[in-house]
C-alpha cells in the first residue's frame, strides 16, 4: 500500500479508444505510478492506494477534469 502524507500527487485522465475504457493515473511527486483505474470504477483503487478518506473529493475532481490533462494536487 502506498500512503502519501501531505505530498504532491498528479492526476492524469486519459480518453480510451474503441474497446479500451477511459482511465485515470495517480502519480506521486516523482511521477511514479501509484494507481491506475477506470474512470467509472475509482472506489476500490482509491481505497487500496490509501485515499479512502479523500475518495469523494478525488472522484469529484476526476469527473470534472477534462481528458488529456494533468492536474497537480497537494495533500
């Protein structure tokens, strides 16, 4: 489990193509991948990577952000 305490994380929202679904990547300050999940199924992944307490906030951010963009968040 990868628990981050008051660090920068990056969210990337990627548009899928054809049979490949839309997905999200969460990366740490060194841009190391900490979570990879489908846009429509974020709950288990957020809990697994230690963001259960910020699940609602992250889901809202993910749903509102455009595809193809990187967003930095400080937690």
